[in-house]
C-alpha cells in the first residue's frame, strides 16, 4: 500500500517538486519575517546585553529599557554605590528621541554617559573615540554609512548639534540605533539636572547578584533592581512582543497559503488517479487506509516544504545580512519548531478535502471499460 | 447453503430510481455456484450482468435478496467489513485489466496480499509460482504501460489469484484482447478451476467461453435462465458470411418480418444501405 502511495507520489517528480517548492516558499516567507523580528529584537537588546553590569537599577515599576522611561535622582546612584557588596555603580541617562543625520531622521536610543571613565558606552568600535566629550557623539557605523556621514560631521539631537567623534559597531537596529553622548549634554537636552535613568551595578567578587538586588532595594528607597540576565530577558520579551501579532498574522497567511498548495497537490493527484483509487477499493482497500495514505502524503509534502523553507532561509539570511547590513536577520530554532507545528496543522487541513474526495470514489467504476 | 457451494445468491433484486421510472436491473435472480465450477453468464448489453457481478462481489448493495459467499452472508455485513471480504474471498478480473500503473508486474500481483493481516510474507512464493505459470517471468519488473493486452490480463489474473480466494469474478476478461490472447486467457481461467479448484463466474459476450464453461446462464431484462442444454442457433451474417449464434447476437435488424443478425455494426450498416444485395445469405449448414 505504502509502496503504491509513494510510487504514485513520485510518478510526477516535477509536479511534486514544484508543490514542495511553492509550499516551501510560503513557509520561507513566514520564517524570513520571523527572522527579521528576531534579528531586530536582538539588536534592540544588544546594548543592554553588552553593558558590563551584574545588576540594573531603575525607577520602581520599571523592569526593562526598551520603550520605557525611568528617572532616578543622581544621589541615589551614590547611595547604591555605598551598599555593601557593590563594587561600582555607573549612572546613565537615557532618552528615546529622533536624531537627524545626513538629512535623514532616525528614531533612536540616546544614552548619556557619565564621563570621563564611563564603561557603559559602545562595546566595539569601527573608528574614532569610544568616549564622547561635551558636544560630541558616537554613532552607529551602519547608520553613518546609510546617512552618508562620517567622523567630523554633525548630527542633530532635538535642537542641538553634535560632532561625530566615534563610529561604533553592533549598535544599529532599524527600530533603535544607539547614540552615545555625555550625560551632561543629555541633561541639557532634557532640561533636567542631576537625574539618572539607570544605574549599572557591578558586584564585588564573590557576591551573589540576587542577594545584592535584595540588599539594594532595602537600602535605597523607591528603586527597582534586577539581575542583568533578567533585565535582558525582559527587554527581549518587550521587543518581541511588539512584533508578535504581526508574526502571528504572517504565520496564519503563510500557513493558509501552504494548506492551499499542499491540498491542491494532493487533490490533483487524486483526481488524476481516481480510477486507480476505484480499483484499489474494489480490490479491498478500505477508505480508512486511503485516508491514511492521503494524510501521509500531505505530511511528506509538508515536511519536505518545511525542510526546503529552513534550508532556503538559512542560505538567504547570511546573503541578506551581507548585502543589507542595516537589516539583521536571525533564524531562531523556535521559529523552525513553530513552522514545523504549523506544518502539522497544514498537513491535517490539507488532507480534509482530498479525503472527502476519496470517500466519493465509487469502486464500481473499476468495471467501466 | 451447502458446503459444496461457494456462492449462494437468492432472490437478488437491484432497482434504480423509483415510481414509474424505476428500472429493475436485476430482477429476482437466484444463483448457486459450486466449488470448482466455471459458470458463464451471458446476455445482451444492459441486461444486468455487471450489476449482478457487482452485488456478488460486495461492491453494490442489492435492493433485496441475499448473497452468501463462502459461508458469510455479505449482504448482512456493514460497509466497513466488505473490503476485507473482497480482499480475502474474491478475485476480480476486469475487462480493462485495471493494473496499477506505478507498480511493476510483481508489485501489482502482490498488491492484494498487502491488504491481508499476514502481508506479503507467504504471498511472495505464490507470486513466484503464478509469474512462472502465467509466463510473466521476463516481465516481472516491467510497468503495465509496457505490456501487451494479453500480458496485462495475465497479470490481472495472477493478482486475482494471489490471495487464493474461493471465487473469481471475471467481467469481460477477453473484451480488449485479440482472438489468440482471448483464447489463452480463457484457458487460464479454465485451468484455475481445474487445477486449483476455484470457482469462476465469467461474464462475457465471447462465444468461445462456452467451450470451457460448466454451466451457461443467460441474463436478459434482469432475469436469469439456464442455457446449458439449449442448442445454438447458428445463422450467417448476410453481409460477411460469418457464422453467428442467433441466441447471443446483439446486432440485429428486422426486414419484411424476418430477423437478421450480424457479427458487427459495420455489417449491419452495409446491410441497411442496400439490403436487396444480401437477402437469402443466412442459411447455415448444421
């Protein structure tokens, strides 16, 4: 039975390959879209992930950085630094703002660094200084190239101009490129003095960050402290959550497209082999067995499509990253698993119509000459 | 039902439609087939032969009546049980051969054995035997598309025999074959009965089948009658002069109150074009 099923399936290899490729393209579309969101989410959390801190301290009620606002008085940074077990406490000021560079506008993270001696600045440089001075900015290298600006050129943050003194690496994302200026300049832009958004805490050697979190929260009033790992997780979740509905919609569209393609393939195969199905029924093959063969065919085509999509996406992602540096694509294993699960649903859904078609095949038609 | 019978069909009726337009394709047919018996069912087109065969084969539910096959009343079984009965107890041979195109000769022959619980294990040896017996050794790896009509029908017969069913139902098995291959198929079916003790119901128009039949039944207008002891009424086709059995002839016409029978539609058309040239050419020596 299975021999017959598979030989029939492969009797038109070109048609089968086309169907697998077509359904695979539908899955690829979804995977690619997820890769865009995952890549973007990774870039959004790149700063908090690379910041050299064991603990992040922020305003009470805040638990991540992306799209959030946190204000603490500067003296709280001093209080935090005095908590036993804290090796260092570095304040940063943070603002979501539009930055104009080379005539283009970018919605950005602007991080105000406590200079000199800041460690919360860019973690990798392409050119220039890592630490900006007053009236200076370190900008993402990718953004600088896209905006056609370089070292010595000016950018504008709200109403103030800054000279580019450094080009950082890994700090660009479409949603949030990260600019670094001094905390003093950012306070000036925000017309607020002696404020801090986050305090990046390093624990003394041998001190457990979780214990230190509790100690900070009990020693300093109205602050929320989180271990860096948890802070990164929260930020990533926030970033992904923004694209979750779009991804779900794309998954439904891609899945529906795949259902149509797989179902059509099997449907046309059954239509072509209607007489043989009648013969098989006359010889004693049960409807249940034929349904099973349809389901298996749908599963094989869908599985092959998912494999095709995964392979295609794995090849397309590095190519895209190479030619479009502003786009960061990341294929997460969970995306492949999710598409695989969608594939199971696709296979089941794609079997329903052909199964009904099989039920209507009359074994008596085998007697027709 | 006695042990000597493989099939006992009683008072089978198959009606299509209802009310005034109702057609009784099979009308109160009763039939017993003994073990090791080759029974020929003949009759004009549309007489209900295939309908009867379908009911016996569990492919069509009778409107009323009973079919007992090898001790099992198949008309009392539910739909889901019938495929198993067909796979185990009936071998089908069709006019159009009905081989599965994607499979080789050997795979086609083994196909029904995969439908039984034991799978193809024991059937492999039997397939070897049948392939050898039916002269298909050289063609075992061939696809149906590359076979001649005679070879295809031999494969179909081997497929029908693979599960060793007690009953073979053959519907016009020589209908698509030339005379040599038709004769060969007829002899194979005859051997199936003689050597393997299986029963065969053969539906055909082919008069050569009469030579191998134990019993000949005539089905007309849905009703069956025994024709074993009736003599042939041989007459000549007035156009080509071929000998035709007036009993079974289907191509006929009436002219001046006399009935003329023909071997083919072409002869009938030529006759109808100018009957005067052919009148009087129907006498046959006994």
